[in-house]
C-alpha cells in the first residue's frame, strides 16, 4: 500500500491520498533488457520497466517530466543506459510511467508504488531520479519513503519541491541544471539547493538546455557515480 498526504505551497495539510496494490503482473525480460511490470492498484494500473540485478538490495527509480510516458532526458537514452550500467554495479533499475502525467499527487503515488514493488523484491535502499516536473515528484517521494537514501533532480521545477528541506541527513540530494535552460531557469535548482539540508550538491553547466542533451558525455557518469556512492553509505541512525 502507498499513501501520502497532500500539501499546499504553504505546507498546510490537505486531503490524504491512498493507493492500494491489488496484484502485480511481471512479464519475461525483453530484448531491451527489462521486465515489463504492471501493478494493478485501486487508482489504476502503474506500468514499469524493471532492470533486475541478481540478489540486489539497492535500486534506482527513474521518472520523466510532465509529458508522461517513459520519458527520459539526454537524447532519449539517459535512463535506459543508467539502468544497464547500474545493473553492472549490482543496483537494480526501475522506470515508472505516470498514470496521470502532470498531476503531482498522483505521480508521487506512482513512485511510491514503484518503491513498494522494489521492497517486495528485497530492495532496502533506493535512489530516485526525476527530470523537470519529475524533480518535484521524486523530492516528494523521497521525503515520504524512508527507503530512499538519495534523490537526483534534473532541470527541476520549484513547484512542489519544498519537501527538499526535509530530506537531509537521511537522504542526500543531487541537483543538476543547465545554465541555458529555456524552460525552467537554473534559479529553480538554486532555490531548491538553498532550502535543502546537507548532504547536498548542485551542478550547473554552461550551454546546456532543458533536455540536457549537451551534457551527454559527462552527466551519465556523474549520476552513476553519485548513486553508487550514496547507496553504499551506511544507513544513518534513527532517532
């Protein structure tokens, strides 16, 4: 079961959103290297692509922007490539498709459903990665799920990203933004970074637009190294 409480920009509690998972359909691995997964829930089916790693206890969840689908930045291949590379590091990958793209509350539930699937598969430490609108989605999911150890927000928006202030020290935050972003200005990531607690890191790249295509040679390796290092950290003590 996934559950979250909505918030206004002022932080006031709104209604409680709940999703119950009825069953999971897991299909054989495709030639593209992933297992198609469908979680049947009380709020509709959540489609996922699972890049399983043998006996993995660590995993990364990837979501796109407001356009929906299995959207991925950096020329359309960043997420599939990272999933394949992380599998070599013993880290499973899970790409989640939103049921209702651009609906923040519903999309956060989709990520929480993905984390619930990973928990059932033996995963105990999770990284979440989101682009644009998805940056706010993964920040909210990271604040709600204690299994999330690191959050990566790429070209993020600020709307809905206020829970970044709640992540540290349990969950680290990596922000990456192009200084030539024509959709969301880099001040969005600067603002989220300023509000967040440590551990945190902000990367700004000249000449890079919203889709991060111009960062293709460097960014995948940066994200991979960050996820591997952060998921290798010992869990912080609970209060």
